[in-house]
C-alpha cells in the first residue's frame, strides 16, 4: 500500500477550517487488520468498516479516532491515542474514522454530529 494513501482515496473529509483530507476505505478483514500500521504520518485518513474498537500497535505517531454509527453520526471521539494503546468496544459504533493527530481533523467535532464525505 505504501506510505502515500492519498493517491487511492475515494472519499474526502473536509475539516471545519476547510482543509480537505483524503480518506481511504478499509472495508475488508485484511485492510482493517493492516489499518495505518507502519505508515508514516501524513495528510490522510482511514475509514474502517465494520469496526467498533481499535488499537494503535506498531503505529509511528499519535492517532485521533472518530467512532460513527451506521448513519455516520459521531458516537465517541478518542484524541491523541499514543502508539500501543487500545480502545474498549464502543457500543453502537459501526465505523471508525482515523486521522494522524497532527492534522487536528477532529478539533471541531463532537458527539451527535454527522460526518459527511465528498
């Protein structure tokens, strides 16, 4: 997959400040298993589906995770997850949207908000 995931992104997330972040989709077991492990910090996100819990094992940087229900409403946000950490299962979460913390993509997000991709 390489380190530049943005070349394959089919979705884009626009932050509150107008920054457009390419988002790759991890919708198979193998893609979810690999996730962002071993990737360099960059300008991209990853949408894991189905997913209700994540880990940051073998990560090289801190991660922000947005847990979404099936309608893309935010159930929970975990910011600044350090490498080699894990979340508990988040009830009602169907997807997880991950970003390198350095992007500050979750700064203006809150529970109950709906995420839109373009």
